[in-house]
C-alpha cells in the first residue's frame, strides 16, 4: 500500500512539477534542474508502482523505458542542446522497451484490427496536420532528417502498440489501464510533434513558436507518468 500511494504522489509531481518546481524560491530560473526533478518524479512513479506489484516483466520493461527517457531528458538540453541527437537516441531506446513490454504482455491482442485501424486513422490525421504546419511555416530540420525519421518510426510503432492495447483493455473492463495507455501514447505524439517543430524547426511565426514550446512539458511529463502508473493497473 505504501508503494502504491507513493506512486500516485510522485505521479502528481510529474504532472504538476513543471509548474510548481520553477516557482520555488531556490529553483527559479533553473530550468534544467526543474526538468530533471520532473523526470526523476516519473521514474520514481514507475519504481514505486513496480515495487507495489512485485516487479513483473511488464513493470521492468516500463521502468527501463522511463529511466532511458530521463537520461534522454538530460541530453536534450545539456550544453544548449549540443547533444540533442544523443537524447533522441535514449528516447528511442526507451520507446523500444515500452513496445517490448506492451507486446510481451498483451500478445495477440496487440493486433486487434478495429483498434489498429483507429490508431492508424489518428496517425494519418496527425501526419496530414504536421505536413500542413511544416509547409505553412517553412520548417527545416537542419540536417537532422535521418535521425528524426528513425525516431519517428519508433514513436509511431510505440503509439500503435500502446493505443491498441489500451483500447482492448477498455473493452475488457480494465478502464484504468486502458486510459493510461491511450492517453499517454496520445500525449507523447503531441509532445514530440511540438519538440520537432519548436526545437528542430525554423518557424517564422513567433506565436506558433511559443505555443509549441509551451505545450512540450505539459504533455510530455503526464505521458511518462501515465506510462509509469500503467504498471499498477496491468492485468
């Protein structure tokens, strides 16, 4: 019970930390420190959730993915993003662990066609909107096309795995687990799309540049926290 409660407490910090930590007197202006505190919160959420459920294989894969994501967070902003691609590599490995964890636990359920079709339809919509945004804002990925393309492929597979398994869980009555996966995978897509546009792009519209930057953390940290909490509800 103690670890379960702790998981929810750390999840709340991951959800709200981006707004709370940077307003604390000793942390004002320390963006990197606040970000890593949020990352540490979702890692601790996963660890506590895994301890509460006995460290199942699913929990181990998800915690591994969370830890790699935290390392990726560090490199994304370290020395003014000089190691951005290194951070992307860690994120990609983290998503691969998520995929393995979800598929190894759900088995054939991951290929349930109606939900796979829904996920593919959502992805198609995101792709169309992304292309429109890229063209309207004349965004260039500054020579990072190949790494971004590889990571995008891994992210898409991760989304399909999590969304499909989440929809199956919802229809089977495991509402909490289903919500965790469906919402987490969707938020991750929003967050990473905003990162691609804000960090790698050259959007001439200042409002659009600020808007995408403002959406990154409020979508990313809850996504990781929900993946961590899914460990508590997996059946």
